[in-house]
């Protein structure tokens, strides 16, 4: 394995034809960006791994994957923005780590419904 230096930027996108997530990595010692393809079911594990390796979130000792207990990561803030073409960007801040996700416009309605459901309080109607 060759030394690529410090990773400076990582961009991600959904490759619909291959049904994979492509991460484009830019680093100090790379002449051009390198692509890494990841199966969608492995993205959550990658995020958890990166947060744990950074020391920003998660337990220090990890149980084997089939025996582990899922521990939610405390999110400090969430930001939602829109792109010029009507899609959305979801940004999560966990400690000093920021994760940003591109969301197609079709995903915004279910996301909004979920957020409303989770934050809604039970109200009584008064006569």
C-alpha cells in the first residue's frame, strides 16, 4: 500500500447504475483524486468507524459486529439547506466533526414527515 499523505477532501455521490456510493479522495501525495466504491449497507459502519477513530464519538472498545449494541451518536446540531437545482443538503454536527449529505428532492418529504412525527407533542382539543 502506498502512502497518500494527509487526506484533504472527500466527496461522495450515489452511483445509481452500480447501486454503490462513490467516495472521491483528494490527498497531499496523490496526483489526482482516487475513487473508492462502497456498498450502501456498509456506509453506516464506515461513518461509525471514522467517528470512533477520530476520538469524537463512540465507545473505545467495540464488540464484534454481530454482538454489538447500537449506540446512537449525540448530534449537536442539524442544518438543512437547498441547492440551486432544488435538492437538499443535510448537515450533522457531532462534536468537532461535520457530516454533510446530499438528498434528492424526493427524499425531503419523508424526512420532513419523520422530523415532524418525532418532534410533535400530543395536543388536546378544547371545546
